[in-house]
């Protein structure tokens, strides 16, 4: 159960990280593919947005990792081990 909650937590954390990514004053937030590739697909003047793409990718990855850890810990807390009584 803790592995399932870790996967769910990673998905939720990734979504939150993607929604919370930084935006540019003129263009707003970068698209999903630019965020995933950390701006390696940017050409010409768009290369100026590479640092924003890297920051967006860091937010996405951080959200996935933190969400997975929280989901795993919640799963571990929900699993109750049976108590053994001495005979």
C-alpha cells in the first residue's frame, strides 16, 4: 500500500510542481515539453528563457520527489503491524 501511495503522491506532487512553476512577465509559463527538456529545444532569442525552463524543471522534479516521500510515509503510517503477545 505504501508503494501505491508513493506513486499517487509523486503524481500529485508533480502536478503541483508543474502548476507552481515560475512564469515570465511577457510570455507567462513555459509549456510542458520545454519544461521537461529544461529548455534544450529553445532556439534563437528563446534561448534567453533557458534559465526559466531549468527552474520550472527543478520545481517539477522537486514536486515529484517530495510527493513520493510524503505518499510513502503516509502509506507506512497507515499499515498497522499486528502486536505479538508473549506466551
